[in-house]
C-alpha cells in the first residue's frame, strides 16, 4: 500500500503536468487576492469550461456573465415586499454564477482538496465517490475534472433529467439508486456496496459527513452574507436571521460564522412538511429537489439552530410556475413587482423557492419589520429544472391567469405560521440525537464523537478553525508544484 507521501507526490506531479493551481479559502472569499495572470486567463474562459483556472471562480463574486467575466460584488437579489408580503428585507445570495450554475462546487471543493493536499487521495489511481441527491455530485464531478480526478456520481433515479444528462456529458460513472429526493438511505446502501466491492480504488466524499462541506460555507458564504448586509444596511438595521433548508447542512455552516458576528440573530433550518424529520421524527416523500431528509446530517451543528420550519412542496411547485410562466409574471407585475425583479426570478430553482418561502414564514413568525434583515440562498437556478416545468404543464395544463392570482394570494401572501418549531434546549437535543440512528448504527461513527458534538463547547469551533490550516497546506502544495513561480 502506498504511503501518504507517495500519494502526495503523485498528486503534485499530476497537478504540475496539468498546470493546476489550487485556490485558497482567502482567495475564494476575497477574489481580489487572485493573481493577475489568472484573472487575465479567466477573461477568455467560459464559466462552465473544463479549465482548472475556473477553480478560482468558486466564489460568490463572479461577474454574472457566461464567459470572460472578472470579479465584483456578491451576487444577490433583495426581494421586494410586493413579492414577499412582509416588511422585513430579504436578501438571496445567487448561486447561478458559480461554475455548473450552483454553489455546490464550493461544498465539494473542501472535502476533495483536503484529501488531495494531505496525500489521502491519489488522482492517478482512485476515483472520487460523490453520493448526493443532485447538485453536490454535479459540483464534485466538476471539481474532480478540474483537479484531474475521475468520479462516480450516486444519486436517486427520480432526480431531474438535466442532472443525469450533464453528469454523463462530464464523463462520470453515474449510478442511479431507487427513489427520489427522500431516499437518502438507498444512496448510503449503494455507497457501502461500492466500498465493499471496489475497496481502495474509490474514496467516499459524503456531503452529509465531510466537515469540508460546511467549512467552505463558514469561510466563504458567511462572510459573503455579512458583506451584503454591511453594504446595504440602513440606520437601525438588524441582521435578524437566516433561513436555509437543511439539505446536507453544508450551507448552514455559514450560520456558525455569522453567529460570531451577530450573536442575536436567529437561524432556521427547513425541510419538506411531507417528510418532517426535524419537526416530527417523520418520514415520507416530497418533490423539493436538493434539501435531503429522513435523517440529520453528521455535520449539522444543531445546537446553533433556533427554528425548524416545514415547507409544503405543493405551493413550492406552484410558485415555480408563478415565477416562470407568462401569466405568473403578468400577475406579479400587476401586484407591483418591478420588471427588474421579474427578470431575475429564473435565478431561483426549486430548492431556492423553498428557501424564500422559509424566510417569509420566519419573518411572519417573529413579526419582523423594516429594520429586520433576513438572508437565504439560491443554490441553483431554473436552468436545471426545465423538465420539471414541462412535467407540471403536462400534468396540470396551462397556468392560467386565475392560477397565477390564486398562487400569489395563497402561496406567497398567504404563507402561514404552520409547521414551525421554535426550539428549546431539549428540542435541539432530540433532533441531535436522531443522528445516532444513521451515523452510529449504520455508518460507523462513534457515540463519543456524537456526544462531543453536543457537550464539548470547542468541538465546532475547533472544526472551523481548520480553515487557516488548510490555506497553509494549499499554499505549501502549490509551492511544491512549482507553478506559483510562473505567476510572479
């Protein structure tokens, strides 16, 4: 068996041959630190191109163009009250302008690069295994290609057609498991089978368990939200909270950063009411792609949560049509929504709409006013869901003027405070303890570490403190490839 030193040398040689330079977390947070020669190269590269320089576009600050863009402010949209029905200001960070059109290229960067620069993954002999319900395996396959690695994507067969088509185009080995968004255990079972049959030829990079996932959001997404707040806040404005569907809990890592800056803010995690795991220890199936369920991710710091909010997938799918159909836009315009906002509604995919719904419910629950500011994220855009839109049209017919009026009043203005849990200490502990059944009984995690996540006050801060350590390791790795000298 190869030593980590031998594997690391293989990786350094691969990166040297393919001219791969790995960005640091500081550069992804502040792309003005990216070397000028890389910026110049990016001016001629498309956002989705398979060019390793696009690793430096794993940031919220890409210029919102398909090709040749530089860097600017954080991509975001402030939703007007005519759309939300609440006085609170709601900002949505926009993920479309990451490579692959989703911020998951960041969530996958951490787990993969952590292993590459330590000599725990050999890109010359091993495949990266990306278990996912969609965007995570897309981000993982893309990052792997840029870093000279081969990939296996494991995802439910019921996910959107666009996901599968793109993965095949990327040359990944694609394995479809039974079910849809709600069938996470079936993914784990397939991973267990693959590890048993293929052994050391694959390395499992499980989004629900890899600390590199929330660590990236702690280092990059949290500061991006802070920057948007600072640049847009008015006198008396409060950073009041954030809502994110639970998913893998990666993006919720941003909350661990933000609570160090805004300790009074509220953090809400959402899930489909059709599968209410946090709310009611429940089960079921739903159609909001990308938000996971039936278990609590290992990397979710439940102790830092304040609320669990259920989102109904039926209004969610109707809002997809309201935001993307002609009659929907016409009605929203009559309701006072400016055309500049209407033109941006396609930036919100299905899970992004769920995030917006959750933020509205959160604002209503706390009776927030114009001095309150809430944040959420548009993981991806409608680019990946055109087949879902076509399916809804086929099943339910034309989205009429009446449909648009009803959806606007019922699904936006009429969002209620149902299926909301404001957590006390033991609510949080109950949800945390749900990790036991998946992670200790099924996935081999230890009870000792499970308890440490709850009782050790330094557990999570120690995990996130690794950001600076990883930047040092990345810099050391880049120095060993010799490629940094070419940028001087």
